[in-house]
């Protein structure tokens, strides 16, 4: 035992013993701390926890029928993006980008809710959002089935849309031959037809409404676009007059040739055909292109003024006088108790988005390759 009492042995041995004791104490203490949950951190509850829960509940319950509410979700998403854009354009840009990329309005609404949470102390922003959300159901009920263009809310307008859809091939054909945008031709048709689509008229009650067909005029004006005979004659003449400011070019000269015989009867017959409205659209398209050329040669191009082109279609060649500030107008059309000008009706239709799938905007309204 004397060996262990020697200092050079005793001191290192005692040191090792104490070290092992300390390690054992630490391990035992750690075990007890874990077992007794002394090491658990209390953590924090996010101040917005209640809001996060509300958002989750909202999407789990209120938005289960996403397909049925898709249009409403889109409306809400886009409206709230516009509100956000007033305050934080950068974030609005990010969210709009996400919307345009995947068109998932539900996820975009979640993104907006995250923004709302961050801006809950921004009284001005919160007030705008709350005002919209408070009234959105009213907006839906009031405007979901209505157009901002009041004359498009009448039942006769729905009849017209079904009727003109049947003529799409004829309109496209006339457009292809002349190089005139189909939607521009339809803008002229709308003004003429909406004047005739009156539920008080016997023709509407008997044939137009039930059969979903266009009204064909056969007295002072002719066809579905209401071409007057003297206008039709002038259109034909100007196609061949190479000295005229209306002249379109050699390849158009024989576009409306009439075979030998009674030209007047043949002209009226092809314009007033109930089965085939092609010539109604063709005459209208040629007229539009002729006045377009007249104004262009005078230094006042009106390619980007569908309301002026439609107005000129209605008033005819004598009133087509190129100038810097042309006016929209034409015949007065009364729908219910409100009056519109022919040009205004055409303009509103052209930019309304109605029938866009059938007659979309073209890159050019007038294509000389037609």
C-alpha cells in the first residue's frame, strides 16, 4: 500500500477519481433534468397566432367549394392586389406575378392574408380591405350578372349574341377577303341590330327571338347591316375608280361585280337573303376599308378609332370628311329609356370583351394581305 501513498502516484490517481465523479454527477444531473423536463424551454406564442388559426379555418371551411367560387375568388384576389398596390407596389407585383403564372386564386388570397396580417396596424390599408370585404357580397349580387354597359343587360342582347355566333364563318370569310378585322365588322352590325332588336316589334316576337336569328331589313336599308342601295352602288363604283381617294387597289376591283342583267334586283337580292348574310358583311367591310383609305390619304388615319369608323359606316360617304378631330355620333338608338348614338354603341361593344372568343382583337384592324 506504500506504493499508493507515494505522492507521484497519489496525486494523479486522486485527480482521475475526482474527474470521473464529476462526469458521473453531470450525467446523472442531465438525466434527471431531462426526466423532470427541467430543460424544456417555455418558448413564445406568436402574437398573431390567433390570426393564423383564423386564416387556416377560413380556407378549410369557407373555401372548400373552390371550383364554384373561382370567379369570385379571382375578383377578390385582383381587387385586393389593387388595394395593396397603393401601399406596397413591390409586394403587389410579386403577388400579381404569382397569380398570372398559376392562376390559383386561392393561394393568392393566402398570400394577401399574409400581407394583411403584417399590415394589421396600418389603419388606412386595413380600412380599405375591410370595406371591400364587407361589401363584396353586395357587389356579387348586384353586378355578377350585369354589364356596365346597360344596353347589354336586356334580354334581346342575349338573343343577338346567339344569332351572330351562327354567322361567324360568314363574317370571318368577308374579313379574310377584305383584310378587315372581324370584330370591327361586328361593331357595325351591333349598332344596326340593337336598334331592331326590340321586344315590342312583331318580327322580334314571331321570328327573331324564338329562332335566335338576325333581323334582315328589306325596305329603306338592306340586309343585317342596313346597307342603303345608293351606298352599295357607290361602294361598287369606288372599287373600280383608280383616281378616287377611296380606291383600294387592283385586286379588289371585281370583288362586288354583278352579273349581266338587272343589277338593282341582284344587288338587293344578295343583300336581303335570309339564308346567307355574306354580302351584308362584305359590303360593310369594303366600306370600312374605303373610308379608312380616304382618311389615311388625307393625313388623318383612323385605324385606331373604331368609334369613328362605325360612325362613318352609319352616316355614309357624304359625311366622311377627314379632319383632325372627328366626332362620334350617327343615328340615335334608344334602349329602354336611354338614348345612345350609333357610334357609341359600336365603340362600347368593340371594347366590352363581349363575344371576344368568337371575334378577338387582331394585331391589325386592316390587313392588306386580305
